[in-house]
């Protein structure tokens, strides 16, 4: 065994550490490391949380009280088998992966910008992370909105059978509602993403800083802070996610355009409160908070691991 390791030592020494670290990949692909790390984070996040996302969307769209998360998962399986849990996954992947790439890339750019250094002297700790998170929500929303619309249409109970698959849904929307339909829900998505990103990046940075004296593996510290930060942030943006889902469920035809519920995010929220009560603003909160907390943990750990692999310091 020792002789085998000795024989491999010259080979390992001959391979540049840059190749082993993956630092060459961004140059070869012509992409910044933060974009590649965000892509990896988005992909693993979707794979981990898609069933919870399906339950969350269904709960937000249906009237009346919702069952437990477990009951919601069971009902989806009874409705269409295990694959029903992953209905709408393709548009979710296609939207979340570039969306998270835009989010992490924008967050990193703002965080490293010289102008953000002044925020470090703010009496409110974590101001730089909060502002960077707030800014990162806009490009993320622009990337995600069109295919989030497709996902909502595929997961809405009243549209089961209307669309054969994601591609058929895209073509049907394009044919019946026109290209501008893919911007339905953009306003609500901007509110939702900016609020969540700001609260998430601020809270997890504070949690990591104040948990420094606690002895634990760094990956576990990151995952714990990101999980709690994701749950905390969801408390603030949940109403806007309900508004987004309600808005994107609406077909862009003449009747829908003339409907009062199509006047914007705040009109939708006011209508929900008036007709269903304040608690309805947090419909689907249980699966959403689990989805965002777990997704935040998986996403941030993956992002930082990828950054390390690609040779990014700090």
C-alpha cells in the first residue's frame, strides 16, 4: 500500500493544484465563478425541495383551509402518482437555476463593490449583506418570472389536463395570451424576492457571526444559519408569494384584464384580506417555510463549496 502511494506521489505533484481545485473552469467556460456556483446551488436546491414547492403552490391557490403538509403530499400522490410531486419541475429548474445564478452573482458583485465598504461602518450590523440581498432580488425576478408562470399553471388544480407538459404550456400561453403574458406576476415577484433575499442574507450572516464561539464543522454552521435565515425571511415575504401565485393563475384574456383582481399586487392582497381574512396572506406557509429553509441551506452550502472548489477566496 505504501509503495502504491509512493508511486502516485510524483503524479500528484506533476498535476497543477489549479487543475485539481477547478480554478480553470470559469476561464474555460467564460463565466464568473459566482455564476457557476449559483448555477450549482440552484440545481441542487430544486432537486431537494420540489415536492414541498408543489404542495405550497397548491395550498396558495385553493380556497378554504388547507390540510397538513404530509396530507398535501399524500393527496398529490393519489391524484397522479409520485410523478405528480414533480409536476412543473422542468420550468422550476429552468427558472430557479438561472434565477439563483443571477441572485448569487448580483449579491457577490454588490458585496464586493467599493461603494459597499461604507456600509460596514453602519451601526446596524450586516447592512452590507442586507443591501446586497435587496439588490439581488431584481435580476433574479426578471429571470424567474416567465417560467414561474408556467410552473404555477402546471401545478394549479383547475388546469390539470389543460396542458400536456411544460413545453405545451409555453406554446399554449404564447398562442392564446401572447408574449406579454410571460410577465404576469413580475411586480409581485420583485417584491417577494427582494424582501426574502435582504432578510435571508442579513439574518444568516448575523447568525454565523454570533455562532462563531460554538465549536462545530463550518459546513454545519453554514447550513444551520442558512436554514434558520431562510425560515426567518419567509415570515416577511409570504404574502407577496401568495399574490404572485394568485396573479399568475389568472389567464390574460379580456375578462381577466377587466377584473378588479388584476390591478396589481396590493389590489390582490387587499382582495385576499377582504374575502378570506388576514390569515389567507400566509396560505401555504408551512410547506413554504420548509421549502425556503431547506432550499436556503442546500443552496448556500452548495454555493460556498463550489466557490471554494473554483478557487474563490473569502
